[in-house]
C-alpha cells in the first residue's frame, strides 16, 4: 500500500511538472495556426526568433512539447488550431 502511494505521488508530480504544448502556447499567447509549419520550424531554428516569442526561457522538454503542438496545429497542418479552442 505504501508503494502504491509513492507511485501515485510521483506520477502526480510528473504530470504537474511537465506542461503540455497547448498550455505553454496559451501562456506565451502563441496561436498555432498563425504560422505555417515551415515558419514554426524556422522559429525553433533561430535563437533570436525564440527569444522574441519568449520560447528561449523554456526548459528543453517544454520546448519540445511546444514545438510539437505548434507544428501539429499550424495553419497548413491536417488539424489547424481553431480560434478560441
């Protein structure tokens, strides 16, 4: 029983400490469908572009999550992000 509590506590901590891409985008006020996939790829390749959008301050894991979300929901993706969702 004690082991189960430790596992549950660890999984709760892990889920809270790693934000998903959408919540990060919302915090940074980034709209995935405001750019095409190639444009988002360029943002993540250029340090000055990431700095301008506030992405440079994120952890490596959060950058990966954010990039995946933005690319998956870019304007020319199969599932563009609808405004307000």
